[in-house]
C-alpha cells in the first residue's frame, strides 16, 4: 500500500489503474476528503462511472473528456449520498442520458436507533448530506449490473452512512468511504452507525479480494490486512472507553477529551461523535447504559447486569 504522501495525482487527468479501469481525481481536497474524491471509469466501450463526486463543472468536463468517440457512459453508480460523492451524478446523467444507480436516498438503510436519534434532533457532525439525492434505480444488496465487458456487484456496506454501497468487480472491490488507506472511516451518528460498520467490515473480510479502490486516497493492496487493522482499531477505542467507564460514568465529550489527548481542540467535536458512535454500539450490546435517555449529551455507565467480555 502506498504511503499517503505518495498519493498526489493531478486533478482532472484520467489515470489507467488496470485494463478497463481509470481514475479521475476531483478538485475537492480537504481534511475530510484527503486529495479529493476518486471517480472511477470502468469498461472499454459502455462505461460505468462510480462516484461522480461533488457538484463541480471542471470535474464534470474532465469525466466527459475521458469518454472516447467509440465509448459512452451507460451507468452512473453512487456509493453513498455525501456531498463529496453524489451531487454531480444528476448533471452527468443529464449530459449523457445514463441512469443513476444507488442503494437509495439520504436516509435509506438508516438503522432504527439512528432514526430515533435523528428524530430526537441529533444532526450534523459528518461530511454533509446531499439531501436532494434520488437515484433513478435503487440497488438491493447482491444486485448485478452488466456492461459489454464488465460486471459489478452491489454490496450493501452501511456504517459510514446507511445507504453506503461497495461494488465488487471480480477480485476488486470499490470500497468508497468504508475502507480507505489514508485514514479510518468516519462514523458519525445519526448518519454513521458503528454496529453496522463493524458488521460490514466483517462481511467484506469474509471474501477474498486482491485490491481495494477507495473513495479517497491510494489503492489498498492488502485488503485483508487493512480490514484487520480497522476492526482492531475500533476494538481498541472500545476498550479505552470501557476502561474509563469502569471507574465512573462519563459523557461522550468527557471521554473524547480523556482519550484524544493529542487531538487539536478544533477536531474534538468529530472525536466526540466518534466516541458517541461507540457508546451507541456498546449500549446496543447491553454492555453499558445511558443515565436517562440515549443522547449525545447523556452520561453513560457500565451496565451492572452485563458480563465482561473475556
């Protein structure tokens, strides 16, 4: 796997990654998107586009310019409806006539507990939702899309967002924001659900992949190793939270300040959401419980009836 600093492609310029696969980097670098959003073009005649990216006229033109005279875009696939992945899909569809495929709209796939938190007023804390996103065709887990020389499988991988899809292409998986090499995936309730995230990691880990192509950053050439790291990283955070709660009840904010001691103050709200994602997950396992109603501001304590995991 490339070191993060080695990944710095030129925006708007198609790169051949493998036969029948090109990547175009969108011009939207940020602390949340790294160098920018990776848009993938698959095929040699009728093309599938994965994640057109943010609404940006320059990136739209770069995608259209990458289509040769003997090619056409036949499918537009959107992994999830964050603002750095889906907004350009409709403009690309209007320009090419290709339909947009995705799991569903912004709240599709949201778990019951996250729906309850959203209904109670919890919002924000993530990468920004494309609230108007609506695919032309909703994909179910396991659906297959076909072109003249490619076949893609939709794999529902909720966790980063409820409507998140990965796409399998033989022994290649386009993992979008679920698995990246430069950073761990953001899981921020009510959009992100850590229980779903861990289940999706284990589901991907049950299959044999040669390479992951993520939504941001370089290709991951050790998919199994990266998934092992992601799962272990989350379990380490879980252990740190439980260790503190064994001593006294605490809020997500208190836990974040205690655990993320080297994190700049400006990033502590994101750390707090990450901790809250763990607290919701541990509550769903009945290992801890909120003092009162489940909310981001609640104090949490160990569940006295729960048995400690070995």
